[in-house]
C-alpha cells in the first residue's frame, strides 16, 4: 500500500513539473505566434524633395572620401542654408553620355525635383563626335523634363590639345542645349579648378576635396535660386 502511494505521489510531482515548464515556455509570446518584440520596426521615410547629381566620376567623387565629393558637400551646403532637400549621388565612374542615357530610368524613378546633369567629359576625352554627345544629352534632358524635373546642365570643356575645331564644338553644345530646352546652365563645371594642379589629384582630372569646394560653389550659383 505504501509503495502504491509513493508511486502516485511521484507521478503527481512529474505532472506538476511538466505543466510548469510548459507554461513558462509559452509565456514568452503573446498569443500562439506573436512575439513580444516585433521584428518589423517602423520605417523612417525621407519625404524631402530630391536633387539628383547625375554624372560620371566627377560626380561619383573618384579618389576622395565619400563625404568629400561634390554631392555630399552640396548636401551640407543645403542643410546649412536651412533648405529641406535630399541630394542623391547618381554618379558612375567612366560613364559617357550614352551610358548615362541607358540608365536614365534609374533617375526618373526617384521622382526628382531637380537633376544636375554632369555628363560628356568622358565623351570628349575619348574624342567621340560632339554631335553624338549632343543627341544623347538632348534625350536625357527631354526625358527628365517630361518626368517633371528641373534640369541643370553642367558645361564641360576640353583641353586645347584636342584642336580648336573639336574644343569649340564641344564647348558650345552645352550652351546650345541649354537654350533649346530652356535648361539652366553651369557654364563650366570645373571653373576655377581645371588646370590648377593644387586643386586636382595626381591624374590632373579629378578634383581634390578642396577642389570640390569650388565645384559646389559653381553649382550653388545656379541651384540656390531654385530652392524653396
């Protein structure tokens, strides 16, 4: 009899312990499938109007730290002036105007308010026909304007060793496109930087961080009147 009571007592203790452990495990959730801490925190969306810096390595900032390129410095300038805009760096090193045209949709989907188009320098350095560059840039400007963006065109110039005929045709195509499409024009994107060794990296093409300070000033003169 005592043996039977002892067995029943042991079974009772085992059931009580098992039930307690099960309750402790289940209590870590609210309901059968919902954890106490949600794995999906609320997203912080940036609703500021977008300014896209669309270009090649001069925009991407080849050779300088990410916070030293011109789009980053432009963002700092905008913030310091109290304007609420978000600058997106859409610069791809090596891009020609044709390659820029091929990826124009990636800019359009950002629904930008303003786009600074800095393309064509690689066309010139490769000696590509100025007329082909003109057609590509015309298509880019037209596509952006159709999407509702205000376009700022960054003018470029070639060194004199490319010959007067080519350098003149290349320089004037930016001015002509600006007039044709009523786009705003930065006469020369690298004004005050190009040809100044102390403001360029060893390749003599890409600005240093100090050089980009001047580039931002060139951009700011045209951009600032558009900002609200």
